[in-house]
C-alpha cells in the first residue's frame, strides 16, 4: 500500500511539473498594425485604398509590398481623386505618407484631402436614398412598369465592408488632423540635391528613388528596426510619372530617348516595396504614351486600373450612360501566395462622382421601355401586312 502511494505521488509531481500537457497552448503574438488586416484569400497583409468599392473589386484591399498603377483619365481629375482618398485613409489610420509630384505642390494636394465621416454623422445624398416606388411619382408609369415588376432587381452596388473608412468630398479634412500625420514630400521643382545617375535612370527618377530608399531605411520600414518598436506602414504616392514635367520624353516623341527610364525606376521601386512594409500608388498618363511602352509598364506593376472618363466623348451625351461619369477597367490583378488571383465578379464596371463621394458600381444599362421603338422597327413582309392582297395558292 505504501509503495502504491509513493508511485501515485511521483505521478502527481510529474504531472504538476509538466503543466503544458494540461494547458492550452498560447499562440505567438503577431505584430498588429492599425489600418491593416490579413487577406481572407491569400493571407497577405492588406490596407484599404480609401474607396470601399475599389477595395472590393481588387480582392479586398491593396496588399502591402505591392504597386498599384492607375492609368489616368485625360483630365487627371478622377485619378488625382483616388490619390487623395489613398492619402486620407493613411492619415486616419496613422500611416506614414510619402507624396511626390512634379506638377501640383504636395502641400496643395494635402489640403484637398476629404474629411472622414463619423458614424453618428453619416448623411447621404439624394442619389443614396432608396428609390420611391414608380407608381407614386407618375400614375401613368404603371403602363410599362407592370411588365418588369416580377423580375429580380439588378444589384449594382457592392457589399459594404467594415474595412476602411468613408469620406465626404464636400468637406476638406481638418487641419489639425492633417498636420498630425507624418508626411514626407518630394516636389521636383524644389529638389536641388544632385542624384547619382545611371545609364538607365535619369536625374529626376534617380533622385526620387534615392529619396524613397533613404526614407525606408531611416524609418525602419525594411525591418531593420527593433521588434519592440511600434511597426507602421509607409504609403507612397507618385503623381503622373512619365509626363514631360519629370524630364521624360515618353509623351513628347514617338521614339523617346529615355524610354527605359520609367521602367527601370518601377523595377527598382517594386524591389524596395517587396522587402519593406510599404505600398505604392502610381498614376501614369497612359493616353499620351505608346501602347508598347505601356505594356512594359503594366508588367512591372502588380495591380493596374484604367479610368476612362466620359468627359469630352460621345458617351457623355449618350442617355445609356447618364448615371455614370466613366468606366473602370481592371487590366491586371496580382497572384500573391496562390495560383489563382482574385477575379472580380464582373468586368463591366463604371464609376460615378456624387456630391459627397466617389463610388464604383456594376455597369447596368437600363432596358428599352419605349413602346414606339418596337412598333416602328417592325418590317412588314410582303403579303403579311394589314393592306396586303390575298394570295392564291
């Protein structure tokens, strides 16, 4: 009996010392960065572009370490608006910013950032309100609406996401909120430092690349900082690369001398992004660049979007596109940690600019409801009309 008690005591002491077999194993603590989350598709760390509908069509968000290329519209109004959304999201999330431009001063661009909408102060435009039933507007409208009342409604808007924030374009961001963000700027006319040029990289691009590289190394975005410090994400915004203001002749000549300068810069930039906690949004005036060169630029990017504005085109007065301001074309989506990329539900996308927000929707053309079109378009065959003569067989 005493021997049995001694053996039981030894087993109890052994189990008390080896407590891990009776306790739940604790997971290793992951580094949490505000404004980021892992993608549900490939586990890649993603950030929001500032436009929730744009996040949806590109797979949930913009992956950290990738480059988003936007082919500008001809007026450069909507592409610059996406830049402001991207910067505003970085300010709200507390990310560091890097803004480079050769046309507009970075301070002027920062002053035009939209104001974030608080949850308790959300107000919608007239276009955001649910539509009133058709028969309440016009009593005669039911003559054509009864044919479509049992058809399923076409959902044009994308599902709302809790990732990212909403912004009001009619109000600028408060100065105190904007100044609290850590923003680094690069304005080409004010840059006087001489950069080391290479045989494939011109002076402006060489200086821009060295500035981004120095910032990544100084602030520790390349992982050189201690793990105890607070980690953050760097948002890089480069406006209208390839234009003549950057000293590039891609838009000025059919046979440019420095046609390889922009592609070399994008190749080096993407290498910096891959090895750091950084993400970039670059706009390019693609309508002024040869298609062969644009194909090379697209291959050196991860995600590529094209903004086709209706301004100044025949589609602007076309009644079929009266509810939209342009088309959005997804040229390329990256393959990250998976064999297949995030394919959007539909490739027919359009964007509209309301008074307070910029949204992307599924392109849905309204049905032809007129009764006169079908009647007039009918061709009366010989012998089948009301005035046709009787035929003898």
